[in-house]
């Protein structure tokens, strides 16, 4: 991430501000994407592209409290082969000191943030088109993006030593039938393995609830992530496992397998690779299957800045 510091006469003269900083960062990617199940005007093989640009501003008081905000601009292709952009989207804000952090606005809930459970795992391909989360129906995982949002999130997180606790409330303000919900989670890093659990409940007539347990860690060149969970909306236990293996300092293999527990769903699986070209540039690709049984694949280049 590139950083540019701004210090104005007014800022320097403000007694309560110790430092202010504006930084820019993101990534770009382009390549090919294949979707066996494309129908209608959607293309089976299309040009894949994305450019993501984050703008982050922070300020710190003399007492050491950091305040920050972020917005995002983003351009993507669409299923018919065209492309379009979003942003700047709704902003996220935070305040933090020591092990405590408060996030508000268009920000991640407990499950999406990965604070205590890695819901998505080691994604496959240039676009991470196959992830563990794909098999977990009936779960809420909403986060920061480049567009408008009807949701406002308040999330608090506290970490001390190897322990982390987090709680969030997502207020839904549209009229499409989506519900507000809350989540609470706890996690502990034991070293070779980090364990966490998240419980969530929707503000609907059925008081739909869900739980998920996660284990993740690294064993030498191997990274792993295991998730097991159940939602009242599905009433089946879902399980997902993903991993990565560093063949060399430049090349990593990734693999995912996940099952929703629903008889009508196919098993989610995929295998992919990432090869570093240096300078934040990497060649990535993969092939896999989603719950509908269709084969997906992609190949392309990503550069981070």
C-alpha cells in the first residue's frame, strides 16, 4: 500500500491531533474466465477484469486513539462480456486503541471479517471462484464494498494476548425482506492451530440462527482451514476444508473441498495455483466445481499496489 502524508498549517495548529495520514492501495487483475453453466446472454468464456482502489485516511490523537475511514472504487466485467464501475461506495469508519477497535458504517460483520473464524479459507484461482463458504447456505457474511448499501454495521472487537472476542449488529434498511441480524464470536490462537466459533441470529419471525466452528493454521509449507457449521435455514451440517502448499518461494498450490449436507447440492471442489513474478505481480489460475455441478475455471495475472 502506498502512503502519502499530508500536513497542513491548520492540521499542525490543531492541538488534539498527533498525526494524519492518507494512503492508497488495491489491486488489478485480468485474464479469462470459463463458466460451463452460462445461460441466456451470459458468455461461457469471457474476459475477466477487476481494478480495485482503496482510499484510507487516519488520524491519531495525542492520547493514542486512532480514527480512520475508507472508501473504495472498483471496476469489474460482467457475465455478458461488458464492464462497468462502482464507487466511491459507502464509507467505513473505525476508532481503535490498544486491543480494542470499533467499526461502523459499511464494514464487515464478525463472520466476514475473519476476526475469529476464516469463513472463506484458501480460495482457488485468479478470482477465488471456489471457496469453502460456497457450501454454507443460510449464513450471513457481509462486508466492505464499492457500492451503495442498505446495511449499517456496528462491530466491536477486543484482543488480548492470543484471545479475540467480537460482536456485531447489522441493521437492514431496505424493503426486500432481508433481516437485521447480530453475530458474536470468540477465538484463540494456540500457535500451530487457531480455533474460533461464531453464533448468529436474524431478526425474523423464526429467529433463524446459525453457528460455525473453525480451525486454521500452518504446518511448515502447508496452510489449512477447516469449518463446520449449521443454519436453521438449511437444517444440515456443512463442512469445508481448504489448504495451500508452498512448492517453492514463488509457487503455491491451493485446494478446496466443501459439502453443504444438502442432497440436491453437488460437492464444491477446486484446485489452483499462484506463481509470483516479483514486484507484487503474480500469475494465477484454477479449475473447480460449484454446488450446481457446473465446471468453472480461470487464468490470469494480478498485480497488487
